[in-house]
C-alpha cells in the first residue's frame, strides 16, 4: 500500500509558510495602485480576494493547495478541495467553479494514484454543487493538490475578518486538533481507533457560511486553517482594532483525552512551532498545552465567527439546526496596551 504522507515533508495546511515569513515575502516595494472595485485584496490578509461586479454582487477568487495529510489518495483529494472551497464560504459567498492544481512526482508515484486524488477533488466539488472544470499539473518532488475557486456574493452579505466589535462573542463551527492527529499519523503513532477523527472534520464542507453570512449580527468571519486558532484570531483582532479573551476550557476540541495522549507522545506539528514563533508575542498564556492546542495548524477547519452578544442564543440555535453545535469560546475586548489575545 502506498502511504502518501511518506512522500511529503509536511502535512495539509501545516505546510503553510509561517505568518512572520509570509509578512516578509508580501512586503511591497512597488506602491499598489488603488482600485475602488477591489473590495478585499492582499492588504486585508483575508480569506479571498473580492471584486465588485457593479450589480450589487462581487466575484470571490481564492486558491489553496498542499501536500498529503492522509495516505488514501481519494480522501486527500477530497480534503484539499474542501479546504480550498472553504474560503468562499468564509466570505459569505456561493462557489461557482473550480480549477485543479496538481504537482506529482511522476517517477515516484503512479499516475493512477494522481487520478484518484483528482477524483477526490471532483467529489468534493460535486458535494458543493460546482464543476471541477480543468486545471494545471507539473512534475514536482512531492505530491501537491488543491484548487483555484471562483465564487459570487451579494455585497450586502459579504463577511470579512475585520468588523468585529467590542463585546462580540466568538464561536468556532468545527473542533480543533487536526494538526496533532495528522502528525501522529506521520509519526506512525496514530491508534486505529483514532484514524477517522480528523478526517471526518476535514471532509465536511463549510456550507454553514452561507447561512451565517445573511445574519446581520454576525460582524466578522474567517476560516481557521494553517495559522491555527490563535493566528486567525490575531488577524481578526488586527483587522477589527480589538483585542480578544479566549476561554481555554470552552475551545472545542476533537477529543480532549485523545489530543492530550498524542501531545504526551510528542506529536506536535512543526507548523505549530513556526506559528508560535510568528505571533506568540501577541498572546498571553500560562502553559505549553494551551500553546500546542491553540496554535495547532488546522486543515479544512471551521469558521471563526464574531457575534453580537444579545443574539448569541439565536446564533447557537441556527448553528445547531445546521448540525454545528457551538458555544462561546471567548469575546472581543477594546484595543489597548496589553497583548492582543489573553487566554483564561
């Protein structure tokens, strides 16, 4: 049996370049030309680019790709495609069309295996109601797969990672811990009973974003992926000019006992450590366990949502109706001289 994870140095969104390194890469020396039709661009560090079409709607454009996070090629394709499509949902939009991105070590792995990866991507697109309409492939040292996705959104329903308000409650629509479990798999420490815990989360589409985007009391929204919960919350705070308080015991985890077991086995992703090096100075916490959980890179993670507190009951009811039980994991605070995020 071919183990795809043995052909990559990283796994899923844990392959993402660390936030601090990305800041250096994206530093501009040539002044950008302002364009009033570009509603969301690179400067916002949001989930996708958004371009005003002039009719009350806007085009959403995004791309995401990574190396294998599971060994099964069909499942890898489904996860990678689901993760890429999520960016459109995180902006409150409807996906329309996808183009595949494939890198394959043609002298190391059979072309038929690549075909299964693409088929997994096609299945995820079908689940989202869109076509996988083409793509581009290269011969690469490691397997890579993902999508470029186009979508559309009513501008009045566009959700950004900025816009959270002081007092807003924070919710997350999927539990975290994917990076720890995928690292356990790469280290061949994953117990058979735990084999599907992460996969079940990663193949689930974030279609709930379409519901949440229409709620006027949802003030900000972003999906939690490779930078971990703390990284994406830090971006939300920066874009909203706020700070945040996180209740560690209320953060949804895939399985507390299981994750603690693998942390005890040393299953800490390299991406977690890079994440913490990049933004740890913005966070106040008291123990390493919180660090390893909250900076854990997620692949195809849930939506982090800032909600007006007086509407929290309605919000939780709507999420439950969509099969996403949620509870507040923190709240937004006024900007000040303290660290951006406080873990309590």
